C-alpha cells in the first residue's frame, strides 16, 4: 500500500493519539510490572484496548500495517512512560506481523488469526530442534528471551530442522535449514527465569518444548523473506523488519531521561553546591549537548526509515548495502541514547543510585535493551564494509 502524505499524517496522528491515551495507565502499573517480573494485567489490557498488538501486522489478518517511522514514534511514546510496556508492545506487534505475513492460508492461519487479534510471543534465535517425522515435525529445545510469554496464547519458536538421526538438514548453500514453529503457549513449559537488571516487567522467560508435534501449516520460513500477504515492509529480512521497535525503545528511554533531568531531578541542590543541578552552567552545556544527540539520533532514524519505506512503496528493492545501513542506524541510535541516559544518571548524583529512582530504572532498562543481538557491533562492521566497497563477513 502506497500512502499519500495526507494519509500518512492521518495515520501518524491516530496512532500517536492511541499511544498517548494509555500512558497514564501504563505509568500507574510500571512498578507492579517490575515487581511481578512480567507485565501487569492492566498494562496488557491497556495496550490491547488501542490495538497496539495489531499495529505491525498485515491488514488481511486484522492488523494495521502502520508505517515503520510511525511505529518508531509509537514505541518511543510507550517507552518514555514505561520501557517494559513499550518492549512488550514491540515484541508482540512485530512477532504477530512476522507470523501473519508468512503463515500459509488454511487451518493454521484461521486458528491463530480467526478470532480476536492474537497475542504472540517470540524468540528470534533458532535454539530448538525440529525433527522431521510423518505429517510434520517434532519440536524440542529451550529458548530464551520470550517477552510477554505469560499472557500470550501463541509462541513463535525458531528451530534447526534435523533428520531422523538428529543431523541438521542442509540447504543448497550448505547452511542448516531453519523454520519458525507457531505453537500454542499451553504446549510449552515456561521457566521462572526472568531475574535480570533492566526490563524486569517484560517477563522475558525461558521456555521449553518437549516433543511438541507441529504440522507444516503451522510453520513459517526463517529469515523474513517470501511474505504471503501484507504491504511492502513485510517482505524484508527479519532483523530489518524489527528495526522500528528497537529504535523506538531506545529513543523513548533517552527522551524520558532528559525529561526527568529537565523536571524535578534537575531542581535538586546537590551537597556542596549552592544552586540547583539545572542552574549550573556546566550542566546546562552538557544537557544541551545531550538533547542535540537525542534529537539527531531521532532525526536520522526517521530519515533512514522514511527513505527505506519510500523505496519499497515505489516498488524498489532494498539492497544489501541499504539494509546494512538500516541495521547500523539501529545500533547507532541505541548507542547514542545509552550515552544520553548515562549522562542523565551521572548528573542526578547519589540519589539515582537507589533502586526506586526513576533514572536508575531508565538506565537499567536501556542497558538491558542494548544487549540485544539486533544492536550488536557487527551491524557497524557490515555497514562499513559496504561503504568501503568490501565484501562483508558472512552475516544474516
């Protein structure tokens, strides 16, 4: 679908209004989510009430197929209130987008998307095994980082395909065959393993499959290509498809940190000084720089995603070099935002060292988010190789 400028503005206004309408509810539940180590029920209800979980899915399955740059702003708004809520909204909306755009027509698509819009958790790494058997596969393994799994009915589990002897099945290029299995959450064992520093409220537990039967209709190809439905953004590599979410979370954390410094935190007078934090010239200089870094990162992210979506809407393919640029953008935006949050934490002084201080929570959240494989340093290497007209090392 190609959007006119008017349609784009209308879509943006609508979805930002939806996100802003639930920020108070998410803020009220943030501490409860952290304590529970999974998103509070009222937060899940709030996200679902404005169709956030359907935002990044094809229209054919009940989704909204929202422009990726608008997705960034929505996730930013959510994360600026509660990073865990923004993270779960990101994972579930984008996982539903992957499943909804790639499942084959038939019983599986009807089972997953035939009723109310589904909640789907997912784990990107192919940490399991899908053994070939008559009528499909037998799924076994243990996966990590299944954000929001406790309140989801379905789970996307990527697995290496193995033959009857347990040996990986090889594709033409020699790499092991990998598929995504869409399985009921009730068929899995959830471990109470989410004891972490940051994003505590996401409930990103480990889960296990013990000989779970999976029919071929309930599988999707690994890697993101070959979408069966949806707009032009869906037929992209998985890592690229997920770029709006990670970008928005990082920007939201930086935005929240700067807002805290510009508000009550900045009004504090630290021991040994006579003026407030915000009243000091050195702080004003550094705060101005931090704001410029956040705004520059935001503008660059929007520019890259606007250009990429424009190319797709015009029918152009995104080249490997341009794809590398998108991935590097996500890593750079995250790094810039993490530096902004670190500055804010340091500027707040000793008070920020207490666990209940909002700036410590922001620091923990973005520090955890920055550990994600999708924002690894290898993104810079790949982008740099293309810019230098070199062949990048084998990366997905």
